[in-house]
């Protein structure tokens, strides 16, 4: 459920809660729901990828002893709709990788956390949670491993490295899904996977004496958008009949963001992660991408810009990248006949957990449709540039990637 955002506030609350454990016997039990019977399944499914022993989050929620000291913190995060971390507003576009809690599960958590947080039957056998050694869609077509471990020493709290993994393919193929298994779950915070046919990444890798290569001052790589993103708690999405093009002999380039929490600071780690690539058995409809960018300079508090669709298109996913203090960012399609098609609405922005929003059903847009991006900026908001994951124009403070198909299968 938690992905470390907001944990600094939560730490203080949890310490205060834990400090009162001796008085817990006087807390009246008013909850119908218990941890062992009702809360554990919710935490396992929605929180277990991050909040487990050795995971990226600074605390586990997968035993009663680990979870109940955080009960009030959990309540605050759920009430604030910050956890589980899913930024898209429900009903403004429908997404297959949506991660919001259903209302009845939210009610159960809130009642449990304010009603004495009972444990339930002590003889209940809780499932073991293992998120690091399983592939979501079974054995992949290609299993690629970092050629050697990379180390994060005790004094390094955060780093980004790129790793080149040759595909070894001799013919053109089509990527339908990419999965990821972190070698060091406690520090692997986010992953982007790229396709490189230019050998630029290999040259950068050769020039760097450490495993992989670090980002350089000018963004020489990436030059195009990633074919996959991964972060703890966000499972991969499998395409049905669609795929990203994988040219023969192309390299996969894996960007890994390592970051420690307050629990793991001062510790040394070694990581040797694996990538699982699922390929179509035959042809697929090519997934294409277009980058829609705002003007480089934004003024005022209301921003709006558009991109015209030049052919009949089925939009599969949206990937926003926003580097300015903004709220109420909306993406709406304006069709030639005057229809307004809601696509994406995000209230809380940031680049910390980049997400590709995959539509439940592709959004069909006819030629001439304008995709409108509008945002409300904070007064005196400033562009805070970072390293773009998307390639292309990295000087625009608001960027939006559209993944789409345009018809027949690849030949």
C-alpha cells in the first residue's frame, strides 16, 4: 500500500502510536474487522509488493505485530487517498492497471484502525508473500540478467544506472509485455526499459568503468520513450494483438533507480536484477508513440495546449511527465463532431513514481481529433527540470506520451 511517499510524517505518528502500546489493553474494540481475517488479505494484495520484509518500503505490514503500530498512519494515508499510490481520478478514464482501493476495503481499514485494531483468531495461518521470484505471466520468451552485480556502498543513498542487455534476436519480433525481478528489493525503486538500435548505449557502457553507465550531463540517452516501466506494486500489462517493435539484434537498455530508505541508509547492497520479455509468436499491430509537449515557458496559472491526431487512432496508454508545481492536470480528446472524451485527470503531481496509464479499452479517436492538456499551476510555479524518461524535447515542463495503434497487423 505504501510506496515510501509520506513516510516521514508517518514515522512520527507510528512512533507515537507504538509508544502507547502498554495502554492498548484499555482501547475499546469497536471494529467488526480483524487483521488476520480481513485486513491481511487487503494488505497482501495492495501493499505486499512494497511493505514486506526486505522490500522498498521502510516497514512491513504483513504480520499483525508489524502492522498495528502503524494503524493511525495507515488511516491518515487512506483517508488522504495517498495510499495505495494511484494518482488518476476514478471515472475520468478507465484503466486496467488502476490501483485504487474499492470503497468497502477502505471502510474496513478505517473501521479497523479506529476501532481498536483487533488481531483476530491467533491460530490463523497467514500466507507467505513472495514477490521477487515469480513472473506475472509465466515463463517469459527471453530472460535477461545484468551481466554482473552492481554495488551501492554504505555511503551512497541514491543512484541511477543504465545497463545494456543484448536481445540476441536474429529476426524482427514484437514485445507484448516486459516483467522485472529486482535483485535487491530494498533499494530498486523504479525501472524503465528501452530499445536501442544505435549502439549509443553500448558506447556509453564501454566508456564507464563501473557496471552499466551513469546519466551524463547532456541527455544523449534515451532518445525515445521506454517500452516498459516497472515499480514495486505496479504489475506489468500484457498486450493482446499489439506490440512494440523489437528489431533483430537490438539491445535492451534497463534504467534502474536505486534509493535507500531511512531503514536501509548506511547499508551496502549488491543488485543483479532480471528482465523477462514476452514476445508475440507471430505478427502484431505496431504500438507507436507520440510526445506532446507544452511550451518551454509557461506563464499565469492556467495552461492549455493541444495536439491534433493526423489519422484514425486507438490510444492504448498515456504517460505524463510533469516538472512544474501543478494541480488538476486533465487530458481530454475533442473530436471533430464536438464530443469531449475524458482521458486522464490527476490532482497530485510529481515525477517520483512515473506511471503509464493503460486504458481498459483502447480509446478510438478519429482523424482531426485534438488532444487537449490543461493544468492549473501554483502561483509563481517554476520549472524544476530533471532527467526525462521520454527522450525528445526535455525542455518543456509538461510532457505527455501517447501510445497508440492505427489499424492492421504488422507484415
